C-alpha cells in the first residue's frame, strides 16, 4: 500500500466528513417536529423508568438488569461493552467518564444515566429522522406515507428499548441507517459510491461493532468497476481497518497487563465471546419469536434465569394474534425483497442483512441477545415496505396504507401497554 494512497485517502476523508455532517441534523420543519415528538416520548419513558422504578438502577442486582444487561453498572465502573467486538467504542467511555467527573458531585451514582440517557435517545431519534429522509428522498414516498412508516418503526419494541439502553446498539442503529442513506444518495446522484465514503463508514460502523464493518464494504459491489478492482479497493480498506483494530487491541492488552492486571483484557474478552454462540434445540423458536417477533412487539416481560442472574425478558411465547401479525409482516417484507431483487438500493439493503444472517443464523452468534441486536437490521423493515409502493398500482397503495396502519396500531398499543404494566409492577415491587 503506497504512502501516496494513504495520504490521498485521509485528505478525502476530511472532505467526506464535512459533506455528510450537514445531514446529521433535521433539515425541514417536518423533520424537526418528528425529532421533537419522538425525543419527548422516549425521554418520558426513559425517565419514568429511571426515577419511578429500579429497572435502570446502576447498583440494583435483581430484576433491574433488564433483558440480561447490567449496562449502567459496567458503564459506571468497568467501561461498558468494551472488548474485541467494539474496538473504537472506548472513545465514548472516555467522554462519558470525563463528563461524569464534573457532575458526580451533584448527582452521585445517577450521573451516568442523566448524561447517557439523553444521548441514547438522541441517537435513536436521529436514526428515525434518517429513515424518514430515506423514504422521502430515495424511495420518493409522499410525506404522509413516510411519516407512517417512520412512526411504525418508532413503535418497535427494540426501538423503544434502545432509547434508554446505554450500550453500543443505539450507536450502530444510528450510524448504519446514516450509512445507507449516504450510500443511496451518492448512488442516486452519480451511479457510483466513492471509496472514501465506504472507508469512512467502514471505520464508523466497524469501530462500534466489528462485524458491521462488512456492511459498508458491501457497497463496493454496487459500483460498475470490475470485480478485481472492487476486491483491490476492498482489500486496501480491510488492511487499514484490521491494522487499526490490531493496534488498539494491542495497546489496551499491554495497558491492562502493566497497569490493571486484574481487569479483563481484550484477548480474555474475546475468549468469553464463545458463550454467545447458541447451538440448542430451541433455535427455530428463537429465530421466529425472539429474533423477529420480540424485536417488533413485546410479549409480557417476566423474571427469567439468565446465567446466574434473574432478569426481565419477554416471554418465550406469542399470542395467536401476535403470531399472525409478525408472520404476515414477515411475508410482506420477504415479498418486497423478492419483487425488488433487481433494484440496486434493495440489493444494498439485502447485503446489509446478509451480514447479520451469516453472524446469527449460520454461526448462531448472539441469539440470546436477539432483541437488542435488532438495532443492527430492523431499519430494513420500513425500507422494504416502502419499496412495495413503486411496484404496485396507485389503487393498491391505499390497501398497503391500511395494512401498515393496522400493524402500527396493534404494535404500538401492545408495546405501550406492556411498558405501563411493567412500570406498575416495578413501582409496587421494585426488587
């Protein structure tokens, strides 16, 4: 790899950063109103759970470890989900730690969440704005249909949970949607995606969750260059990314060895990942109910044994109407993917999905974390539903509208009822 290529790459990355910074904030009054609406709703839910229950309590060791995550405790003491899977995420923890030092005198242990909760909310709400913008500018849907699909996505169980989950998933949700929008915009304008843009998002996505680095790289296959040229560019970006990851992992391994030998090193954390590869007889049930169904709507949250902890997780069953709802929605999404298989934008979506498919369904990694892993892929649901409209005659559009409205009302109502129910239970019996 030549020095000139690296110099040119870093110089153009600066230009790319300036260019897409302009898309990070709401641009129209509708986007501003949409942002404020969801930010307010998610803030209300998050702060209600934080101040009126012990669900999000930092030091609570019982059922407060919702969904099996003790996020705040780790963020307050250990540094969160920093391991080999999240090589650059420690930058966030440095920012968080520095900020907490300023506010800990006033808020004590609540400082972490009073700082992190609005940030997670901002990330999730921003992702919804990018979804709306994709529906409007790429698929060219009218405002009311773009709002409908965005609102539908905003009511998903995983979307709501991510708004108050201090983890890597809200970051991934936001950056992955942004990358899709930027790639699609570039392709729409020039019929090609610049390698500098791909490189930038490879670092942004892969630095948060390492497997997500493959998703922006897949965008190379939309370009008209030869397969050999695509492989050449992809190998250069891969070597650069892997080299940076190796340097960071080596630095923190040595740091732990020299200054903090009792903590878990990145190499030890890598070995611990083996517990998340799930090979059991319940895989097919997990696939439909956990990975697909509970990402969208929640069954009743109940105390369950996960490892050595009692945690709150959705029940491992669905009511009949919930089964019908999620299966019908799955059929619609698959139908859109099949009918739009020659659509280059849909091909990009499917390449993103294929990475998750390999990780979860072939290697069977993370199926016991399926609910929050939805942040890596659930944005493809409104996109694929949106791509149904251009395929259908105008008279069919109103039928699709009614179907999505029905989905929206059922799922939003069910999830709201469940959050109200669990809040009442935890207020009565917080332990």
